């Protein structure tokens, strides 16, 4: 690489980090717009017996899995289906929900199975799509140029949360945490700062994410940021109680960072994490704890924002090119499936 190429690459790296930082600063404002928007209920063709099939991949998997958790909390049958499940017979259900920010080629594959469902919902930043019963649109209209998306996935997650609350109202239900929705943007802004102030050496060793009180399944959104932002091999998601049932023995003799997530004031979770702290080896293992302030599943937005802060802090110390990422374009054999 000659001097000119090196200079261009350095400029590109700095630009990509600046783009990410700008989008992180815009995130609370965009989430506030989602909180203020009118959001309809999801189709309920069979009332409280409506069966939902929800899919999404990459950064969209987090919002998709969150929706499954929210619908299950309402007592509605809901299951997450990977996109590859639609290559064969369509997974059985009444309503299909597809989460895809820019409607990627792979996300079009489930939509081709729309005839198997009574209704199809698309959660996207794309304004129009044919053969869909309901489009739930979220900002921003575009979030390209860099690999890591931060506004769209969080906005999609908040949008499906609002849709779940509207669906609950249609069934005569009100989730106890719904009144705290207006607090999400402010809590997200604060959580980003908490992450940025984390110790600088967290990612010098293998990393895993640890949830508590059943939140580990909701950490997919945060995990994608570590994969796409820092280039980590996908960190595992562990429940705090399940760590000692296999994973503990596997990592005990190796350096490891455990990013732990819990709700402030959740004593059962605190008890589990104290036990985990007593079990690991100081110096060899690092525990970093983020405590959320929002109730119920809304804690997800704080945890996600805290990990965004971790990524920003790490990139400030060791910038990485998010514009010309490794493997760019080399994945077309699978990524392009569904394009035509």
C-alpha cells in the first residue's frame, strides 16, 4: 500500500467512525419520533388465538425476537422462524411478521410465502411494498454507507413494542410497563454515556453476554453491535443461572469478559450475578455490569444503548473501517438470494 492509499484508508476509517458517532447522537431523537407516532394494532384474525410467525435476520433479528417475547407475554402464540425456514413449507401460523430495515433480498423470501397466511406485516424503513396487509414504517429512510446500523434496528424494536401495546389494547389488556414508553429516548441517551465510560480493556479477551430474569433472549440487538462494530466473533448469550451449567467449565481456565445486564433493584438477578462474581477468577475474568432503569422489556433499549456506548468507546481508542469492511461483496452467493 503506497502513501496515498494509506492516507485514503485512514481518512475512510475516521469518516466511518464519525458517521457512527453522529447516528448515535441522533438515536434518542429518532426514538422520540417513534414514541409520538400513531401505531396500529397487529392483525388479529382469530382474536386472542391468533398465531404469529415472526422472522428477521442480522440486526433485524433483535426486534423480531423482541416481538415474539412481547406477544407471548400477552398470551398470544408466537414463534421466531429463521429466514431459511421459508425455503421449504412455510412455518404454520395465522399472521406473518417480517422485520427488515431496507427489505434485503433474503427478507423477500418469507414474503413469497404470504399466501400461506391470513395476514402479512412488514416492519421496515421502506415506504411501500406490495402484497402486504400492513406496513409498519420506522426511521430513518436510509442508514447506509457503514456496516453497523444503530438507528433503524432500535427504532424497529420500539415500533414493534408500540404495536404490541396497541394489540394488547385491542384485546382489553394493558402491559404494566407501557406507561414508561415516553422515558425510552432519555434513558437511551444516558445509557450510551455509561457505555462510553466503561474500562478501556474490556475487549482484550473473549467476550460473552449474560442476561438475567429471562432477558438473555432479548440481547440479540446488542450482540450484533459487537459483531458488526468491533468485528468480534459472535459472542454467546447466556442466562446468569445457566452460566455454570457448561459454559463456566469451558471458559474457567481462559481469559474472558462477561458483559452482564440486569434491572436496577432486581434482587434475584443481583443475587445471581453476585454468585457469578464469586465464582470467576479475578484477573483472568472481567465482569462489567449494566443496570437498566426502565421496567420490563423496555430495559432492552438501555442495554442496547450501553453496548453502543461500549462500541463507540472502543472505536475511539482503536478505529476500524466500517465503510470498507472485510468480506464486503464476497457474500453475494447467499446475501443475494431472493433478489429476483
